[in-house]
C-alpha cells in the first residue's frame, strides 16, 4: 500500500515532519483513544492526526508508505483503502481529498494536531 502526497500537501505537512511528529491516517469510527465520536452516517471519514512519537499509537497497527514517510493506520481500516492512493490539497475548496483507484474515498480529510503541549 502506498499514498502519493501532492506537493502542496507535502508543504503543509513539512512543519510536522521537521518536528519529528508521527502522522496517523485515522478512520474516525469511534474506536480508539483519539476518536471521540464515530460517524453516524454512510460516509467514510478519515483524518490526518499529528502526534508526538511518545503518544499512544497502539490502535494504529499497520504502516503505509508515503511520499513523506510512514503513515500509520488502524489495520482493519484498510478495507476502505486502495493499494495506490493519493492525498491531494484542493486550493479552490481549501481541503484535502483522499483518492484511490476506486474514486474519492474521502472528500474532506482534516489535519488535527494532537501533540501534547510541554
């Protein structure tokens, strides 16, 4: 599995990568420490979570390679993903889209910084 990340989005993620943070592609399904509410609709909702290396990531047991390095996911969420995917920043709408060979997986993927403040 691989996620191609657009140049514009790489620019937005660069600050987190430079700060040695981990990136999680989270299926917001109500399961795990960082998912307070599941989505109560037929939509599939993903989020890019930014965490410190020391924060709990035990729910994220599968690693997907990407243009910016490894991104962890909940292993069971791979049923919603394709082998080859793209995360693209849409300038016009100012949002991130997750796409696969099957089409748009999620049309609005927010970046949420969950790093603990010192």
